[in-house]
C-alpha cells in the first residue's frame, strides 16, 4: 500500500516507509513496534502524520495516576469511535476494547508515563500479544513511543516481558548536518556550520523554539544568535537546562553539569573529565553511564587503541550552553546579550565551532561521497593521538579511518586527517600527518595507500595546493565538499 508522506514532514523518508510498512502489514507477526528518541526529535510529529495518513488511532498520555490515565484514554477512544463512554477498570480491559474497535494502527505516545502509573502494563501487553492473546489474534498494530530512553530501551532488553515481541524498533535521530542545512534554509556552507554548531539537527529548534526565526544570511548570524539563542524571551534560551532537568534519572544536576562543562571545555577522556570536576575517575562512572543512556553524550573508541574512549556531547546546544551561556548566565538574565556575545565570540569559535567542525569532518569521512576521495569505506573511524617519543610529542589526528581487519594481513589505514575551522592549512600540517603515518607504519599498520586529508573551513595555502596537485594520496577538503 502506497501512503504518500505529507509535504509538511521534512526528510524522514526512511522512517516514514518503515512506519507505513508496519502500519499496513498483513502479517500476524507484525503487532508491536517501539519508537524512541530524545526529546524534540519529531517522534510525535511523525507518528501523528502516519496515524492521520493510514486512519489510525493516536493517543498521547500525560503524567498521572493509573485511574486518571485510564479515564483519559477511555475518553479519547470514545471520541475516536464516535461517542460512547468507556470506564475501564484496568489496562487489560482498555486494550481488549482497542483490539475490538480498531482495524489498524494504534499509537500510544508518551508511553513512559503509562508505564510509570501502571508498572504491570508491559506484562499485560505481553499476554495480549502472546500466542492466544487478543492483540495477536486481532488486526491491531500497536506502536509504543517515548523519549525516556531508560524506559523505552528497557522495554526490549534482558528479561523484559516484551522482549522478542516487537517487529519494529525505530530510533528517531536528529537530522544529519546536510539535511539540517536544508531544513534551516542555510545555503551558505559557512553559515550552515555555524548554525549547526549551536542547534544541531533537532527539528523543534527551527520551529517552536525560535518561532521560525532563521538567520537570513551569514552577515545576520551574530544578530540571530543574540535575538534567537541568547535572548531570555525565546524558549531556546532555557532549553539546554531543561534537557537535563527532564531526564528522569538525574537528581543532582550539579555534577551532571560539571561533567558536561568538562567535556565542552575539551576534556574528552574519563580521567580528564574527572580531573576537571575534582572527583576520582571511578566516581563519575555512574554519571557518564546515565548521560550515555539518555543519549546526551556518546562514547567513541579510539580506532587504534581499543581501551581508550573519548566522550562527546551529542546535543550541540548543550556544548554551546556549557561553553558560552552558563558562565554568563546572570548577564544574560539581565538581557545584556550584546555584551555577552561580544566577549564570548572568540570562545565560541575555539570551544564550540572548532571541535564541532572536526565532528562534521568525521561524519563526512564515513559518508558514501567521501569513499572515492579517501580510498574506500572505513570499518572504523574516529579521532586518535599518536605518540611521537623521539620528539616527546603527541600528534592529534582528528579524522582517522581504518579498513576492515583482515586476518593474516596488516591493518590498512585508509586515511589520516587534520581539521581546522578557522585556519588556512599549509604544508606544515601535511608534515605532521606524514609523521603520524610513519609512526603508525612502524607500529605495524599498512600505510602504503593512506590518504593524508586536510580539512579546512578557511582554505589551503599555495604550497599545500601545489603539493596536493596530482597526488592521489593527499586530499584537500573544503566546505564545498562537506556540503556537496
Ligand atoms: N520532520 C519534520 N519536519 C518538520 N518539522 C518537524 C519535523 N519533525 C519535527 N518537527 C518540528 O519539531 C517539533 C517537535 O517535534 P515533536 O514534538 O514531534 O518531538 P518529539 O520527538 O515528540 O518530542 P518529545 O519527546 O518532547 O515529545 C514539531 O512540533 C515540529 O514543529
Ligand atoms: Mg512527543
């Protein structure tokens, strides 16, 4: 069955197709789906549109007791079924009625609220979906949706009752950086990077949170930051704080902010973060786990050293908040954003845009378009640090890419790259990459075809361009390539 995605839903073609396939499937094995993803990613927006398109029943729960939730659900179901009154004694009764009434998709959005007021609900669903259960026998296809990753993730793991019952598991992610540029209408690549370094790919930040205010051009960027991000009258202003406060598992926000501030300040290892917040590395393990589970931070492993991980903040707005807004909060509350922006702009470029640009380059390097320029598709990609004992130095490699491990042969390094947002790269940057490559070669890697990649948001000097000319093992990648 072909169900056309409505025009107001931007991107999300893959998600749309998966949801429509689920909603219209004839298979008795397709009865339960789980949709999750962080707040503001557009789960409700998407599910509402799908339910509308296929004539399904969409219900969003609110916080409440089991009794109020059942009453609310009964009223919504009655409205959908044209009148009637339902007073359900429990969820089993409510779901039986749903399976009698509905001939297709039923969406239970904000499911974590329901699960909290009725801890037995997953077990009720398990029975209803079991071999002789009424949901299994009927034609209802149930989608559970929610943002509390601790609840949604837990529905299907370990010994959870619903494990093995879901035929669809969809995580709604932020838009990729290229889609985000289109979404924001940022045709200028430089503007697109700057905007993405603050609001990332979260759809809601382009709409309700700034009332549709987008920078009209690169020259409007500074004014836009002041009126749309740093202004206390705009919802985006408090958003980074709310994001953390809304995570159910977080009680003492101070230590969480401390850890996020540490990462935003450039401390990416567990030891570095612990040092910054003045705790022992073992004491922040729980905080890191909670932040990782709630998808606010990500742990990336060094492709050359398995035991070494880097922590990164996944939501750019949090980096921006920790690096720029938090330290100026009282001035911002007084409405002095012009002065704050004047004194924070350099910090913004160094702590926010610079590292963000490195991340975009890593994203690009693993994309299909990059494979041609970088000698293949990477099995692993990430940042690394190469020790140079003879010179008592450490060489940071921002974008390192490895081919798949083939037993019996040396691991091939596809590419080593350096990324700089605000600097024109020259031959000396290339020399550093050469040195890193030679050191890794001594350590047993196959570097015979390694491409040395220079990524710049500013450009490359004449000597570097001359060196790269006609040499397939040197790649110069500018903003035009990233946004091709
Ligand atoms: N694909 C999209 N195209 C256009 N706008 C979108 C899209 N997805 C989301 N939005 C915008 O983002 C807003 C927030 O999305 P939505 O409320 O669906 O997020 P959510 O994931 O349900 O968040 P929460 O977990 O807080 O409920 C929408 O109201 C809409 O303005
Ligand atoms: Mg929602």
